[in-house]
């Protein structure tokens, strides 16, 4: 139920307005009224109504001044302004303050109904848009968690000490008829009472299922059974091919990005072999990991040589690994499994050593190249070349520490700039630097302030949305990272020399 207040100094007029429309049937409750602008300001501050019907001519504070004060405090209540004076200057000033409708006394019932109905429909639409935006922002942050770039695990709302596991799904169709909400409903019918989960689309367009389980985790066999039921339903509903990869279970939430990568390896395995089935990561790499020929200590030594750019030692380590596998009569799949594992470690190394994101993406492409290789020599060469490439990158990274710091700043900003809670303080906290040093370094290295950089990014997005969508200005304001629509409009006008309303 929406809330509305009536502000007018005439008692009988207020009662007349309450009787003019079937407010309850319109989904509106008249939650308060006031007979002067000062009391009205207190009422609106305390109740934050969705709609206010305000008379222009009132004692103490008139309607125009009341609206001006409401807006200056960031209150975005929809306003219908009512007056007995048919003067355009009032309407013009009211529109400038963001008044939604302007009605003349005596109020005609049909006009009032039209104005109120228009506002209720707009509120519902914006509520739907805001819910969509919120889901979008949450999905974006979960993507960052899966990539190991964000550690806000509370966002997942998994119980404390959950066992976590990630499932990656590729659902391919030539008809593009997929409705994510419909898929979510089908999934919920099957697993809602079994797992606590999140279901999103990742940055590569794959459908990702994040599972959190308390107590004794459900066995993979049962998870596969549930997923098979889900796939059967969507294949029946849509004409499509499905591929699924399942990562390992972990008890530390920080390992969720590893489970995600494992699920992607298993998914790639399913796609490469064109098996319309569900692949467990443990079946693609589990055997090699259990034999533990190339353990953490060896990896640590290997990446120590990578740091030192010791190409000969890198080659020796790879030779040693493949020689051990040869002695054990390992299959081609085991060679691939070890290579996958080292590449995973290489990706983690890149992230910890601030290697540019593009290099990590190139490493991900290696999964496919190794998977397609049919000769052990090819697999070995790809792995060896990849490690040497990382080693060659490393000295550049060391000599460009400040540039990498700026890169990390810009990357973090691009990932979070449209979050309404984003601030320079968050950049400082992320980098472990104080606020002043963060601002000074950015200005020195780029020639512009952080606020300027953030504002430009937001304004460019806002302009694009204004020109290419029919979204309301308040919705665009929120999408671009501004809680206050009127502050957003001031920044926009300062940037483009025109208000948002004139840029459509």
C-alpha cells in the first residue's frame, strides 16, 4: 500500500480530496494531513510518503517553498501541486523543482484520478526497475567474488561455516528464447528445499549456481541427480544443448573462486568433448591431485624461479614434472590435468602479483588450447611457454609499481563506480592506503582528480542511458551511482551545460 499526505490550509477542501477518489482501491492510504507548510515539512520528513498533494497558498511556508525544502533534503516524494491561481509562473517554478503534476482548483475528479493513476503506475514501474537494478548490482558483485576480485562473502547470505560449491552451466540455443526468471523458477522447483543457493549469469554468459550447505554436505551423486532433472525440464521447455561443470566442495568461503575455476575447467571439458552431460572437476583432475606429484612446495619453488626470470629452472621444473608422469605411465588426460592445475596456480600468482588482467584472461584461453591438444609434447610446450611468458612480464611489473597501482585503482573504480555506496574511502581501503595519499597519487600520475575521473564515467553512462532508453531520470540517477536525483541533475548540468530532461 502506497502512502499519501494532503497539505492544504482549508479543512473542507482536504476532506473533499479524500472523498473524490477510491484511494484504497488505487492502493493508496491517506496517512496524514497538515494545514500549513511548517507542519507539512515535519510530516513529510517523518513519514516519507510516496505522494503528497500540496496547495501553493498556505500560511507560514507556502507550497513552492515547501517543495524546495523537501527537494533540498533529498526527499523524492511524488508531488501534485494544487492552486487556485491559473498563473504559468507557478507551474514553471514547480516543474523546475521536480513537481510531477499541477492541478487547478476546483479540482476536477477525472483530472485528479488521471494524475494519481499516472503516479502510481510510475512508482510501480520504478519499483520494478529498482529491483532489477538491485539484482544487477548483486550479480555484478557476485561475479567479482567468483573472480577473486571482491571478498564481500556476506553478500551470498550463506550460513556460517557452510560448505560451498560452484556449478557452471552453458545452455546453448539458436533461438535465444531463454528467460532467466523462468529458468530460476524451474531450478527453484527442484533444489530450493535441498540447498541454499544463488543463481546468476557470469560475465561470460554462463549460468552459475552457487551452493552453500550446512552440516554434512549432500553427495555429488545427488547433486548430479538434481541437475539432471533441471536440465531435463529446460530441454523439454526449450530446444537447446546443455553442458555442466561442477567444482569441488570447500569449507572456506575464500575458496569459492577456486571452485568456480574448477567448474569452468569441467565445463570446458564437457564442451570440448561435446558431451551433453554433467562433468565433475574431480573426474578431470582429481586423480592427479590425489597423487600429489607437484605439490604446493614445488609450486612455490617454481614461481620463485618465475620471479627471478630463471628460464632454465622453469624448463627444468616442467621437464621434471613430465618425466615423473612418464615413469607412472600417465595418460594424456593426466598430463592435461597437471597442466590445468599449474595454470590455475599461475592465475592466482598473476592476481597476487598484480599482473594486468589481460594476461589472466590469456591464461584462461590456455584451458581450451591444452584440451584440444592430442600430443604430450604439445601440452608440455604450451605450459612451458606460458610460464616463461609470465616470467618475462614480471620485471616490467616490478619496475612499474606505481603504474600498476593506478591500474588497480582504475580497475576497482570501473568495477564499483555505479554502486550508490561507492566512495574514494572504499578505494583507499581496497588498496590499503590512506585517503590523502590515494588522491594525491592519482592526481600526480593521471593529471585529473579521482572525483573528476569518477564523475566522467558516471556522466558518460548517464548520457548513453538518456539517449538510448526510456528509463526515468530517477532510475538513471540510481543506475549511475547517485542516491539523490537532484544532486545527480546538478552534476549532469555542470558537466553537459544542460539538464538531463533536455538531453533525450
